[in-house]
């Protein structure tokens, strides 16, 4: 069955035609609701069959009730409903949710605050490259706006005597800020190469195409390389990997196995709890050498050094694996040529997203970048209707794994009064705004191209007002995002300052 039909059967408003129809119908229904004063007209004798269908559809797509109950119950119920729409086998979903519930990533504000209180910026600076180093593991909460970059920076500064002692952690937070800015400036580059590859791989026509997908031995962790198999298992089972493991895994896929970076990026986006198109895809491009001065490669010495030798000592490939040898030797084995870049990549930042709020009642839209009661739009309007929509296009394109959906369910269950829907975000938001008589939509500002696109579609009929996060840095002097170093050079001084009270 074609995807479009399957999704329609499940109640998504997923085609352009449906979107337009839904917008018109939502206006008619809001009017009807105002006229009858009824909040729930299903069963009313004056409804036509089409109107009835619309209301039934609304009920099918309203996930709010799934969030009731204890944690295990609600995660399972919520994920079952969403995963059904993403056509995932039920047994696999149940097993994955059980593994997630037994793990130590719990969505929501309190677990985030507790983890933030435990960070050690000085130990981070010394050990962050070690697999067992003092990294924060805060990424799932940062990605979903349960914590902000400024808040983590402030917490880091509060734990050190000199701001410079938190410098390494703050510069890593800077990478997140940087990738988001690049994503806002060049949204099309999330899936397209920003630069010509810095190196030509050996292999010519034998290289894999995007259509060939992820090789089965990598997906099932049966490559025979102890490190790669362990990383693959950790990714698919837990949804989190250390930064160095992500770099090694990405490098091996792209440069040794010739898997196109887009295929690896899609695999990560599916499984990571912190899956973020900008951070993820631009990191893949950085490894691949399509957004950096040279491709990233690693050898066995490097892996052994930062893993304490755990993998190599038991690896059947020890002594003849793909990454044996010095860097020059390895580079010559992998690449037919590695070129010096002659052109400087210049990326002008996008214009700030701004709109003045009109008078009247807002509806708060909780995007995936702001899943917390503390996110700025919700904080500004704590009494307004707050709506989160799991977007049909997002589910179809990124296929978020059950563990990520369970993390999202945790976050949503922690936001008092939120309504959660499944469908076309613009259509659902327009419908809910009309139903409650909202004059505009208020959303926490984000660089996410998907949110910006939905906001642009909504803005044709309803004003959308972004509310900014407290700033992480002063980027007013940044004119070029072509390289992190150029950006960091302009903003690092301000990023090392705590938020002004
Ligand atoms: C191939 C690849 C894919 C990646 N995909 C993602 C992704 O989808 N989502 C994501 O948030 N990060 C991604 N990263 C960046 C980084 O690996 C993770 O943010 C980090 O490992 C998360 O663990 P942590 O919270 O302990 O990070 P820490 O090292 O403790 O850093 C603190 C925070 O800073 C930010 N951060 C640190 N390093 C980076 C970085 N290099 N790029 C962007 N932000 C950073 C994260 O928000 C992180 O939570 C990717 C890196 C690579 C190499």
C-alpha cells in the first residue's frame, strides 16, 4: 500500500489538498462551535456526515489522553499510538520501550535539573574525549528545550573558580549553537553537501549509492569489528553515544565502508534521543569532509587510547582491521586524493526571526525544540492553550524510534495542560486556534527549518510570534558561519559571561 494511503487511513492530514481542505473546514467548524456553544458536537443531530467525519478524525488524532497514568503505562500507550502511524511492528515497539524505561534517560524537567546539578566542567575539560570521561549526557534535554544553552552555561560557570575552567564545556555548547545557526542560514544543506568533498575516495564506481541504504551487517552489529558493533548496538538500544564514538562510527561508515553520509545521518536521526537534523547532519558532513577542510579519519591507536583498549583486546580483527597503521598510511589507503581547499566557504547568517505580537489571545505552540513548561513561549503565556503536534511529515521522514517517542512522552507529561496531536502541524494548530478563538500563535524561537516552514505556512492566515531564549552569546558581529572557528572567535567572549540577572 502506498505510504500516503496508509497514513490517510490512520487519519493524517498529509497531502496539500487535505491541508487546504482542513484549513477551510477548521474555520467552518470553529464557526459552528461558536454558534452552537458546543465543545464536543459529535452525535449532534445537526451534523452532516462530513462534519462527523472531521470530528471523528480529531478524536482519532488527539493523543492527550495517552499521557495519563504512570510512566510505564503512558509511555507504552503513547508510543504504541504514534508508532502505529509510523508502521512499526508492535512487538519491537514494546521491547524498545521496556529497554528505554529501564535506562537512565527520563524526559522532563526534574531529571534534567538533577543531571545538570551533577556536571563537573573541570573534569569535563580534562577527560571529555575518553569514552569513560566526565561528559554531561545532557543532549536529549538540550535538544528538546527542557534545558537551554544559557542555563547549562550558567550552571557550568557557577561550578568553577575561573570562567576559563568551564571553557571547554562552553565551547562544546557553542557547537550546538553554531550548527543551529548554520541550519537556519542554509536549511537546504541539511541533506545536501555544503562543499565539494575534501577527498576523493578510492573505489570509483564501486562506491555505495544512497538508495542502497545501510549495510545489514552494520545495522545488526555484525561487522566483526568489536568497536563498531558495540557502538551500533549502543545506538540502537539506548539512543545515546559519546561524541567520540559518533565520530568513529561515522568515519568508519563513510570512509571505510563508503556509506553515503546521508544514509548514516538518517540512521542516527532515527535512533538518537537527541536527534537533531542540524547538529547531526552537519556533524556527518564534517566527518565526511563536505563541510570541513579535510575528512575526519581515526586509527586503532586513537581508538585504543580513548577507550582504554576495551574493544581491541577482544576483537577478532585485531592486527588486521581497517584502521590499523599511521595516519599517512591510512589516508593513502582510503583516498585517491585529498585536496587543499582553494575557495573559502562563506555562510552569511539568516536574519533574526521576529514578529510583534498582535493584541488578543495567543495559542502556545510547543514545538519539539521547546517541550517544557519553562520554555519561553509557555512561560510568557502560562494560561493559554498549549498545543504540541507530532507532525506527520516528521514521522514519515525521520522515523523516530520508540525510545525517542517515549522520551518525548515523558517531557509532554511534565507540561501541565498541554494538548498533543498527531497530524499536519499547520492544519492542527490553525484548527485549534480557531476553536479557542486565538488571535495568534506564540512559539519559542528556534532555528529548526521544519518549525520555520510550518510557521511560514501558518503565518499566511494567522500571525506567528516567536519568543527568544535567553541568549547564549552575542552573535551581532558574526557575518560568516563558514567555519566554527570564525564564529567562535566572534562570540566566545560573550558566551563565557553568565546571563545578566
Ligand atoms: C556524527 C555525529 C552526529 C551527531 N548528532 C548529534 C545530534 O543529533 N544531536 C546532538 O545534540 N548532538 C549530536 N552530535 C554532537 C555530540 O556528539 C553530542 O551532542 C554529544 O555527544 C552529546 O553528549 P553529551 O550531552 O554528553 O555532550 P557533552 O560533551 O557533555 O556536551 C554538552 C552539550 O553540548 C552540545 N554539544 C557537545 N558537542 C557537540 C557537537 N560536536 N555538536 C553539537 N552539539 C554539541 C550538546 O548539546 C551536549 O549535550 C553528533 C556528533 C557527531 C560526530
